[in-house]
C-alpha cells in the first residue's frame, strides 16, 4: 500500500503507481457483503448516508441504525421549509435579487466603461451564496437536496465565465435546488427559461432568420436523451422551435416577432411545434428515462449500472412521471444498492470530499475555504469546465490531485502553509501529457484557489478542534486503539483489526509519539504534544488512497 507523506509542500511529480493503486483498490477493497437476507447494519447505514449526504460521522451512523432503514430513508426527505433561506438573495420585489435597480444601473454603466473594479462585484455575490450553500452541506439539514443540487449543477450546466451575471447564475442554482427532488419535467422545462441558460447556450440569439442550434443540441445530447437518440435534422428543426426564447432584465421573454411559426418535424412528430412541444417530445421518448436512469445510478452507485438495472429503473421513472424523489426512495430501499461491489468503492468528488472530511473532523471551515479547495482539486462551483460538466470517477484522481488532496487535508488541520504551496506551484512547468491534457487551464485555476486560501490563512484562520478531546471520548488509548478510532472516523472503507491499513496507521502513531519523546503509549493523550500528534495522524489517514473512496 503506497503511503503519502504527512506534509506535502513540494510540487507534485508524476508517479507510475498512481495508475495502479486505485483501480486495484476499487477491485479488492475489503468491504462487508450486503444483501436481501441481511439486517440493517451500520455498514449499510454509513453507505446510505455517504451517498445521500456528506461524510457520515459515527454518531450519525449509530443514530441511523437505531432508527432503522425505512425511517432513515424518510429522514432524507425533510420539509424544505426547515432549511434556512439564503438571505443574500434579497427581497423578491427587487428584479435582480441582490441589487436595487439603481445599483444595477450603476454596475451596468461601470461595466460599459470597462472598470476592472467590476470583477469583485461579479464574484462577491457568488462567494456569499457559496458560503451559504457550503454551510447547508456541512450542517446537513437537507443533505440529499444539496447533493442533488450539485448533481444538477453539473448536468444542466451554466458557468459564470460565459453567463457573466452572478445574480442570474445564483437564481439558476436556486431553481435547481428548489426542484432537485421533484419531477424531471419541471427541471428540463424550466432550465431552458432561466436567463443564465439562455445566455450560456446562446438561445437569446436564436431568431428565425438565423437559428442557433446550441440549446437544442445540448437539450437532446446532454440534458434529456443522450447521444445517438436523435438526428442532426431533429436538432436543426428543434432550434427553429426555440426561436424567440430570450430574456430581458434577467427574466424570460418570448419574442414573438422573431419566432419561426413554420412547420417543423422533430423526433417523428410534425407540425407548428414550439419550444414547450419539443420538451414534451423529448420527455415522451423512452431514451429519456433510460438516459436519466443510467446517469443517476452511475452518480449514486459510483459505477456504470448493468443494462438490465438501467432498464428496470427507466421503466420505474416512466411509470412515476419521471419523479426524481420517487426514484431515489426506491433506490435507497433496494438491496442491490448495498451490494458488495459498490459499497466503499466510489471516488469522492472534491467538494463532497472536503465537506465530508471537515464534518468527520468536527471542523467548521469558512465556505470560501471549501470553495477554493474544490477549485484547487478540480471542482469549482459555478465554473463547470464545459457544457458536459465534471467528469466522474477516475477523472478526479491524478498524481497532482492526490498530492493536493493531502495538502488540503493539511490546511484543514492547520498543518500546511499555503504560502509554501504557492512558491512550489510557481516553479511547476505546464505539461501536456496523457494524465493532464488541460494542465495550463488547471494550473491557472489551481493557483487562483491557492491564492484565495493563502488570504484566508493570512487573516488568522485556524481550525477550532480538539482531537485529544475526541480521542478521550472514544477511549482511544494506545497506538492500536487510536489507529482503530481514526480509521473508523475518517475512512468509509471498512478495515479489519489486523488489516495493513490499521497497522500502517498504528505504526505512524508510534513514530510520531516517539519523535515527540513520549515513550509510553498510555501517556500520549495527556502530553502537551498530543494534539499535534493526532492532527498529523489524521492528515496521514486522509492522505491514504482509502480516504478518497466512500
């Protein structure tokens, strides 16, 4: 088992073992079997809470076991009214949420004059909303909704880079969040009317004399049907149907004078079709339910589903009016969701990994810290890399991102200086290799995130946590018990008492303890350097390959 250094402040270097250890771990990780004949176990409870939320703690797992499977699943669908609303959106009477009309006019005039000071005005609202959103993830009042909002944000993609209006993008994310567990029809019909999507895919430029195909193409290819379930003619004709869908003052507007009222033929139907009729036709296709069932199963199970399983869930979606909430309830109650080959074998995306790590450590980092850590690791909220969103699974893991994951864990624990990482990054030469084909863009984004993290550290932020106190509560006395406690708290993969993972953690504790001059194991928790030893151990654990999976 490769072991990563406990403090990584040197620039990442390519390594041949990266392409070997994680695929092997996915195939051979020790996990508990699950099936129809098993009772509701702690392992199953942890699996459900991890896949439907952010980093299940042992306290939450124990509570879920006491409640039982049915009640735990029901608890994932709380009354949305219980979740605090984002106060930064302002009164609904304001046409742009965050700004008064007067402020909007000043901003538009300043932008026209090309003032560079407008950049903070663009990003600041996203930072404020992001702080609120990250806190919702960490607090876990409605974790499944937050998880699915991230999913939809990467499915119905818009990016602030192209949209250029933070208020419109915030309103789009809020639309996705409000409808994350509802009917797919509401999502796919409404997303095309959001000003952010109209701008991002240029449908506000789609007029009868010059049809723009971007929205129609992505509606079919990425949002509803999937490649191969439509023709180029379908796209061209559908684009005509969406002519006139535009926006004004950040609100949807149908411009009748530029709409094409001619006869169109799309997906086997002909007539004077408009945009809503095209959405209806897409939803009627069996391919729509198959496409969404496959994508949802892959997202939640962490691996592509077998065709028989996709067909089964696609039929369920069709018979339940494409209701996402009903789909999730059935999936979470399905014994196959707890089968051996998927439990503990999903690569955790960056935002989920950072939030989950913080929750397991009982650390409450600022939302800006979490957002910028996600940026460094390749998942920048509000900035998906392309209309395809973020790629899943092994796309999250490279030599560089593994090193940076360890560094982000070190920053969370107050052990790693961001200034050192920035100095190292300045010497990193862009590489166009098979592992990182977009190295230049990734480096630029990563350095931006590091600079923001450095600013947070310079303000004096430190994690307010006592791992010594937590260890006392867990009665983790001695190297082996500390290793068992750390593995149980921080790893989603179940490791046996005599596993190499626990032995490696125990050996690390012993080395750190002895380096601190503590000869007796039982004396560690009472020693002045105990907190440092435990934090370095937590850093070591979160840097392991096993810590990247749930």
